[in-house]
């Protein structure tokens, strides 16, 4: 199984998030799961990659050329794919992934997570989407998604698109279960 990780590149955030990213990297490597991520060398992305590598795991970075030119890439990953732009980066990451996990992050991570949810809603991505809610980071987003359901912008069934985990151990448990959502997502895509 290849797991796509979306995560922060900020190096200024609370250390608890970094500890969780490191633990997740170790657990994924120990479980024999391959990882694909945004290719960054700092923040949660860098911590995750360092942990996967130090535990003999395989990790592929996917980074736009301009970010590589800025020196934002992780130099030690198993494989680095350089793309023309951000859109191609995401398409590559989704194409390689059997599942998606979102760690805490900024607007880039939020955009990647919501695209994953949209793709699954339309039946264009079939894998698990797991949100690692370290220290309740995603509580506000989850409340907002529930408001979308309450306001009928999403169907109640769409709540099954994503799964919440409080710890890295829960993430790996959900990945191993790999529970399907619904057979034909497009049958309920139209409200």
C-alpha cells in the first residue's frame, strides 16, 4: 500500500505535531507501507520523511521545480519526482496513492485535503482519507464539514468520505482496515 501524506512545511509549529509526524513515519515504515509526500525537507514533511527513512521505509517526494530550485526539497528521500507546477504535483501524488492521510498543515494542506474529499465524492479517488487530528487541530474543519451536511451542501452519506484519527496508531489501524465507502459515489454526488 502507498500512503499519500499531506502535511505542514512550517518549522515554527508546536512540537507535539512534529512528534506525531515522526511516530506516523515510523509506524508506516514498520508496517511496510510506502509513502508519497510533497517532497519538503522541513516542518512536518521533513520530520515524517526523516522518520520513514530512519526506520528503513520507502518514501517518494513529489515537488514542483520552483520549490526544488529554492532548496525546499528533502535531499535524502528514496525517490524525488520534480513536476512543472502545483497541479501536476497533486495529480502525481493522487496517482501514486492507495490512501491519503492529512496531518496538520496550512492552506496548502487544507487545499490538498479538500481536493481528496472532492475526488472521492465524485468517485475519482477510491482510497481511504484519514485526518490525523493531533491536539484537536482539525476540530473546526470537522464542525464546518458537519455544517455543510446540516445545510444540505453535502449529503449525510458524504460524512463517510473521511475518517478521523487522534493518534498515529489509529491512522495505521484505519489504513489496515481499508474499509470501502460506497460502491458508486456518483449515485449520490448530486444533491
